[in-house]
């Protein structure tokens, strides 16, 4: 999948989630805004209540989406024969899509009424969803190969090049501009602050300052506009790589801890969901079957 196709693919997934959410809110706002007692008299009660035609369907389809999203991604990572069917990161994106749309449908299945054992499953689902957002953020901070496998610290360091020297060899730079560019990509080591958060924050603002300095230096140079853009892009990429190298170990440890939190909530959600489905079948709720 090339970059354009990948962008279209992601845009379609996001659009489906957005349109589904807007449609559900628009069609059911008058019903969900009522108290539980008043909903009985609403003309759409028979359709939108948890056991109604649409309400029940939301629960079934949403649950299937989550089960499919979790199982397909786990199988893609575990079974080698599936490695030919797309990159891991594309499966992860589809996993995120299904596990975002699924909880939305389940939320409307509940008609915003939570109680009993199902409430544990629902709030576990919420915890899984929110932790998934955090996990996605951590995942993006860890460099990966094109097929989605994590890079080790040594592999990332091997990607590091002397970008300032490369720019100097490729473009006609005066000595002052070269010195500014070389200084901008040097990581300033903070030996006084042991706090990881303070160090990362300070480096973030230092990088912003470096980018502004480079922009100012390039404005004063006589290079063509296109070459200035390329140089600035190279500097920004190098600064981002510096950031990833510095926090790689921290992010990999966080990702391990994240799994410890994310997986149990997902397991609790699926177990109680299975109990809930079994109980509804026993009590004769068959939907369209």
C-alpha cells in the first residue's frame, strides 16, 4: 500500500467512525435525552431500548466488531502465515478502527443506562478504550520498521547520520550558516535535572528554539527557496530522531507496563460480555435470528 492509498484508507476509516457517531446522536438525541421513565412513551422506545430492534443490533454488531478487532490483530502478530496479508501497522490501524466503532455501538446499545454486572463490562470497555489511546501515543514514540516491528536502541542509533556535514557537502553554505546548523542538531545534555519529565520538556523547547534559529539563518542565506525547505526538513527529522533515541528506553518500558493494564481490562470485558450474551439468549432475546 503506497502513501496515497494508505492516506485514503485511514480517511475512510475515520469518516466511517465520524459519520456513524453523528448519525447515532442525531437519530436518537430526543430519546436518549429523556429520563428512563419518560422513554417508555417515546415513539422510538421499541427500536432504541437495549432490547429493541436497533438497540439490540447495536450491541451485537458492536461486540462482534470488538471481538474481530482484538482477535484479528492478535492472530496477525502470532501466526507467521498471516505475514503476507499486509503490514502489522495496517492491522493495528484496523484494530483501532473496529475497537473504536465497536464501543460506540455498545454505548448506544446500553441507551446510556448502566447497572449490574454489565456495568463492570462497560466500564472495563471504557478503560480499554482510553488505555488504547494512551497505548497508541506510546507506540508512536517507538521507532518501527516499515512492517511495524520495533527497532532496538542500536538499530535506531545506526540511523543517525551527521546531517550537518551531509548538508554542507550537498549545498553551498557559508561557514556561519554551517556552524548554526551543526549546533542545532547537537543534543544538549542536561546533567543537572534527573527528572525525566523536566528533561524532555526542556529538550522540546530547545528543539523549537533550534528550528527557529535555523529558519532565521536560512532566510539570510542566498540558497534557492526549494533547497531551504529541504535543509529545514532534514534538520527537523534529525531533531525528531534525537528525541526518539533519548526516550526510546523509557517508552519501551512504558509500553510493557501499558500491556499489564490494557490486557486484564480487555479480558474482564470479554468474559462479562460473554456472560451477558449467554444470559440474553437464555431469556429468549434473539434479535433477528
